[in-house]
C-alpha cells in the first residue's frame, strides 16, 4: 500500500517536473502516426551520455500511449545520465526482435521492453541472458523466458475490475430488474495484459450474466472470440458492425459495451455512430487517449482508465538506476505475474478512473494534456 501511495505521489511530483515535455509529446502524437517499420525506425533515436547505455523497445508509434511512454522513458533516463537507444517496431514482431538483437550487440547494458507479442522474444532474450544483460518487461509481461529480471506495469487486473464495476454501478445491477444487453470487446490475444483486463472485468460481470440480468445477445463471451488482434480500432469496428446488424438492427437496445481499452472503444463508437439508432450505451475504455477523452466530453464514451505514463516511466527509471548501480530494483508484488518460468518480481502502479467529471483535474490540471489538445 505504501508503495502504491509512493507511486501516486511520484505521479504528482513528476507532473511538475515534466509539464513542458508532456505537453509537447501529447501535441506531437495527437495526429495518427504512420505505422510503417520505416517510419518507426526513422523516428527512433540514440543519444549519448555517461552513465551506461539502456535499450528501450516499444511496440508501435501508432497508439498514442506508446509515444508518451517512449518519450518519457528517454527524457527521464537521459536526465539520470544514461545513453538511450529508443526503438519502435511498427507492431511487427520480426522488427522488434531485430531491434533487440541490435541493442544487445551494440553495447546496451540493460533492456526495457514493451513487447508486441509476449511469447515471441524467448530466443533473442537468450542472447541477453548470455551477456548478463538484465531485462525489465515494460507494461506487458514477456512470457516463457527466464531472461526477464523484473516487470513494471499498472495493476492490469484492477483495470478490468474498475471497468466491470463501472458497468455494474451505472446499470445498478444489484437493484434494477433488467435484463440489460451487453457486448464484450477485449484486446490482442498475444498481449498477456488483455487476459488480466478481461478477467478482472468478467469477475465482476459474470455473476450477472449467469443470473440472466446481463445478456450478451451476440453470444460472444469467450476470450478468444471477443479478442481484437493488435488492439486494432478497425477490427473492433468491423466486429461491432456485424454484431449490430445481427442483433440490434431491429431497435433492440444495447445497454453497455465492455471495451478493454480506448483503441477498441473508438472502433465500437465509430460503428455505433454509423449503424445504431437507439440510446447510446455505456462504454468503457483505458488510456485516456485524446480521441477518447474528446468522445467522453461529447458523451460518446462513459469512462476511461487513466494510466499516467509519467508514473510508470519514473518507476522504471528508478528500477534501471538501482540495477545499473548493482542493487535490486524496487518491487511491490512477488506473487501475481508468473511468466511460465516462475514469478517475475513486479512493480504495479495504481490505475485511476476517469470520466467527464474528473478529466480536467486528472488530465489538464496535471499537465498531461493541454486544454487545447482536447478541443
Ligand atoms: C496496454 C494498454 C493499451 C494496449 C494497446 C496494453 O498492453 O496495457 O494500455 O491500451 O496494450 O496498446
């Protein structure tokens, strides 16, 4: 608990020190980044300084949050005296593997990796292990590799429970008679986080589905069926188009859509706008991406989970610094995340609930976005 409080405290502290940088990065990434390997690689950067070299591998520039994560990691690591090799892999697994290989061969002494597919890095990370290069899994756990030293993330299960509880409370499932119609949309099956988000939400919602108070009219409830490859907005939109035309085209009311994150929520919102004429359903999300906060303000998305990327970056820099100085990284969870080779010591930051009532305080007053980003 103390550590969680510390994490939240650091978020506030970093707000002040990173105000200028974060304002810039959100403005830079507000438009859709071209997600080709060339574009990502061209945008990657290597800079020099004295404390040692750290490789930072991010999945893609296409989603707003990873640009912010990358920018924050780079500027904070550089401020702490490290040389940084920051790479984005255009959501292409082979590109990420070769970027990591290059980092290992070009003298990086530690790797921070947000994987595209948690199961695809085992082989390349054997090389890191042979060279005694510690690996921190960033946000997403890297599976089935004993080269992973630590994991730093937001509490993924808690993200899901907050989304499920929001739907439960908004529909007043404890007291209202129902039944209510709900549809389910989660993320990439290769991203270990998606199972935690979906699992956390379903642990809240499943009892109401079992009791018949919540009805999934499409019948699509298992993880594999409701997963969205690459967390793609277009894929989520196409699936929702099909669900609406098969189940809600006759005026049947859709009461809620559980969306595990903002990119999938955006697809659902686009689909509803084009195909659905009934009362707007409750829609959950995660990340507080600019497009989704705008939709929240416009009444098209009910909530999002705010994961302040500054908080995670600060924590990871603290971990990097401890390891590079020969010590142990701070952790607050040694039970939850088994990657198939054993439990990976983790630091879990606390995600925060955001909606139209508190977004200004959380996102604008904290300097995460400028007011003008959201207009
Ligand atoms: C992250 C989410 C993000 C999703 C899609 C997940 O691993 O935890 O914050 O929305 O990937 O990029």
